[in-house]
C-alpha cells in the first residue's frame, strides 16, 4: 500500500538519514577516523574552508543557550523547548563539520572519483567518464548544494577550486531525494592540484 503522502515520506526519510549519518560522523571524528576511505584512495579534504564559520555559529549557539536559560528561567516549558532547539542547532553544526572532515572527496586506485559534501552529497563518477579536470578558483553565489542546467556546484566557504567535465551525464541524488543528471561539477578541495593530477591519467 502506497503512503498517502509519498513525497513527504521521502523527504522525512532522507532527513532522518542525514541526522543518523551526522551523528555517526561525530563518532568517527572523535575517533579520528574517516568514512569510506579504502587503501590506495587519494583523499581530497575540504572542511577547513568552512571551519571558522561553523565555529562562530557554534559559539553563537552556546551564548544564545546560556542567555535564554537566564531569561526564560521563570517559564520552565519555554525554557525546555528553547534548550532542546538550541542543543539541536549546536549538534547540527558540529555534525556538519564532523561529516565534512570524515567524508572527503576520494579518487580510487582505479581512477574513479567520489564527490562528497558532509552527508548532503555523495556522487560516484567512473574513471572513464572524467573528460577533463582543472584547478579553477570560483566564487559562486549559490547554496551548499546547487544543481542547475546539468551542473553540480558544491562550494565550501563560498568557493570552489576544481572544475570537472564528464563525457556523459551521471545521476546525482539531491539531499531530499530528487534526482538530476549531471555533466559538469564544481567542487572545493584544499588540494586541487593533487586531485587534478590524480584524475589526469584517466582522461583519454
């Protein structure tokens, strides 16, 4: 029997999945481990570009929690609701950073590429489909995960540093479950030259 609201159910399912993966990422981060990295993989990290921004968000959330605890002390229920929301916000920020650290971009030993952003994006590109890879600094005015006209943009700290073009489209699953066909990818990494070099032998 189909759910009465299939789209809503799909969105909720994906939101729950992101939350579970973020909590798992916190555990990996504290254990200094990375997710999905196999022997022979080249890692291309990207989290440093947003670390200071997320740190500021975390500090602001902590200050807000303390301030509201004092202001709402006479109203226990309001205090509890606000505390839960603030703690959730803090955990969300920490989870986003942790997932960004433990889920770097990867180039496999076979030349395949895995493009990731925290728990929100995970796109696998076979080696044979990488037509070109260039270290190009861009400052797109987009959100964290942007798809339009067959182009996937994953800025970190407001920038991307590598542009990839594919020989044919691949399917990208959006954070909430929708799908798009992608032929161009703009992503950020702290090591753009290393990533481009690792992908160069795969180009025909």
